């Protein structure tokens, strides 16, 4: 059942990539507007996943950070919460067209996490892994952005299961598919490794202002 829903959903989104759906041909690199080209504002918060919503308690949740790092770590809930916490407000832009303004996220800054694990000199790619088997790749430079975090709360409330709780990544400057939900592993690499949507026609980067929807 979950399998067939997933296949249908994946086939639809792959077809969008092939047909270049939603491309306006009018990039807005200077951010003249607040809404990137081809996007439409919503005030609700849609849920997107692959038909699976892992149910992970904070007691069983672990975050592993490994690969091209000097100091691989595994945080449990208590060690994650013991890290310095930050708060950041940002806009969400999903490649399926919706944008949601002013989301407040609480959690651990990716820059802090990187200072703990210490990337090796050759590391330049990060792969985020969700407990549902989802992956997405981005450059270490983008991941290290001062607006990026490993979040456990949204608008002051614990992140719900459907939105990726207990913990998800938040990468505000890319389309939202780069913000992996149910985050359980962060892998640093020297050589790029395209993720779930990136191997299915979606852009390797994903700047909404440049309409980097598809590859
Ligand atoms: N683990 C995991 N993370 C994921 C996804 C997913 O299917 N699995 N979908 C991505 C996509 S395509 C989007 S648009 C956002 C949706 O997040 P939301 O459901 O909180 O709106 O999560 C992203 N992160
Ligand atoms: Mo998405």
C-alpha cells in the first residue's frame, strides 16, 4: 500500500522535472520580491513525504555524524539538547510551488555541529539521511550557512511527527526538499553523492530565486 502511493508520487514529481513544470524563465537573483518566481504563498503548512512518516521517540532517536570528519559523533536526545541552541526565522519555498513566510526554528546551528565534528580538509559535500530512507545532498558551504540548523521546534512548539520530528534539518536558502525530515545521519564526503530527488531530475543545488528546480 505505502509502496504504491510512494511509486505514484515519485512518478508524478519525476514527470514534473521532465516537463519543467512551474518554470517562469524570470529568475529574481536580487530578491526584488519576497516570493520567488513561480511560487504562491500559503498560510497553512502542507506535509510532503514519501508515504512513510517514521514514528521516532526522543528516547530512541540518535543523530550520527560521520564520513570525512576528524571527530565522528553520535548524539542522543540529551546530548543534542545540551548543545548551544539558536533560534532563526526564515521563509520556506517548496519546489511544488508553495511558500510559507516567517517560520521560527529552534535547534542547534549547523556551524556549531561542524565545529564539534571538524570536517577533514577534503570534505565539501554533506548528505542528510532521514529515517524513512530519504537522502539529499548539498555543499558543505551551504550546509554551514548561519541560517541553517538542526531543528526540534517550529514557531515555539516541538516539531510534529508529520513535519519531521523529533529533529529535521533546515536549509532556508534552498528549496525545502533539501531540509531532510526525521534526521538521523549527516554524512560528510569529498565526492558528491546526489540524493533521492537529485537522482530523479531535481537540481543538485536548489536556489528558488534562480528557479533551480530541475537538473
Ligand atoms: N526524510 C524526508 N525528508 C524530507 C522529505 C521526505 O520525503 N523525507 N520530503 C522533502 C520535501 S520534497 C519537502 S517539500 C519537505 C516537506 O516538509 P514538510 O512536510 O514539513 O512541509 O520535506 C523534505 N524533507
Ligand atoms: Mo518538496
